[in-house]
C-alpha cells in the first residue's frame, strides 16, 4: 500500500512538473520576448526581436535587427547561457551571437562583415570567434577579404587577408595561425608577401576598447625599387637592391605609436640616384661642399652594401641610410611626411 501511494505521488509530481513546464514555455515566452524588446529599445530605438526559445541551459533570441545612424546589425541567433547558480546570483555564464551581419559607416570608416562569437561573461573574454570582413575602408588603410577563426587556448585557428592597402603601400596574401589568449588575439606565425620578399612574424591585438596592437616581422629579399614606386617617390630619388632585416610596429586604434626597422642590403648591392634638388642643396650646405660635386656623387651611385634604419618621428616615417661603394661612402637622412610626401629631414 505505501508503495502504491509513493507511485501515485511520484506520477502526480511528474504531471505537475510537465504542466508547470508547459505553462512556463507557452506563457513565459511572450513575456520574455516583450521584456527583451523593451530592454533592447532602451539601448537602440530602432530595434526588434522576432522570436525566442527557452531551454534549461540557455535562452535564445532570434532574428534581432538593430538600426542606428552609424551602423545596422542583423543577428540570426543570440543566446544567453545560465545554470542554477548563475540564476541565483543574477549572473550570466556565457553570451553567444551566431551569424551577425554588420554594416558600419562612421566618417571615413566603412566596414562590411559577418561574424559569430561567444563571450565568457565572468572573465570578459572571448571563447571563440569567426570573422569574415568582405571590405574595410578608412582614411589610413583598406582591407580586402579578411577571414579569421580563433578559439581560446587553441593555436589551430586560421587567418587570411587577400590584400591590404596602407596609403600607397600594398600587401597581399597575408596568412597565419590564430589563437585567443585571455583578452588578446595572437597570430603566429604570420606570413606576408611584401615588396617581392619573404616576411615572417607575429601579430598581437587586445580585443577591448583600447585595441592595442603590435607587429614584429623578420624580412628577406624585399625590393627597394618597389617601395620607392609604391610610395611615389620617383621624382625625388630612385634606388635598386634588396633588403633584409627586422621590423616592428605598435599602435592603438587607428593611431600608430611606434615604427622601428633595421635592414641590411643584400649582395651585390644596387644603384642610388638622387633627383631632388632641394635635398642635394641641403646636403651641400651641411657638408660644406660645392653643389656640383654633391649632384655628381648622387647622379648614379653604385653601392655594394648598406644599412637602413626606419623610425617614427613626430608622426612621420624616417629613413637613415648608410651606404658603401667603390666610389666611397654615402649617408642620407630622409623623412616621409604624413607617410606619402617624402620630404627630407634637416
């Protein structure tokens, strides 16, 4: 008899749980959807949520549309993950956005992308991310065809960029392995096709509001003439030969904080021709030599080896050249104002 009572109580409890779950599922969904719409409207006036799905582990909001002055976003699915402990503590374990279409347009910045990612809310870090940027344009650079996949603590992610235009410099076929480390994204090794040479290095960027980044590269066989042509410096000077060495760049957001480079020319050297008359006049004054001698010494200077230092000074790129050839040594200092004007440094 007690067993029958226990069975009845058990089945009665199961029926109550089923009825309660069904009630929550059918009646709580509209309430939650209404609350979600209301809270989203507080942040974005032009926004909507078309559907909701509730499970024991997560709540899923479907087909979210957001329209603002600078961007519009379509999110296929947004999930909020929880458990009993997080509910009692009024916290969220993880948040996930699946198939996010983004169009961003502010001033001179235009971005069109698709992404998926999951955030770990307690640590404020990204568990995984998938990113496909079809186009990204700013006043400083343009990126074409960026693909990125990365997961926390796993170095098996993929990274590829079809092309980058930075002012007049062009970079193609950038590829590497990517990994999320805490709040940072690391791409290592990073392989780049640049100025006809082989480039290998590492790129790190923080995925927060500061967006601090640094780039370290080791280079071999870069063509100097291609750099002169891309930077449109032909009217001021011509130079042939190949470079190898180390390059470092760091920045924050759109601002570049530092640039360093130490390069050596590969054998058998090359030819340097200085055309800029103002530059030659300044060299003549500094060296206390007649202008015609200075003009002649840089008319068709053949060098065997040399060293080139790259640096950043007051927002401009500087080049210090030390060349050695059969007709003697030559020292030059050049500043590329605003990265594309190529004026000389005094």
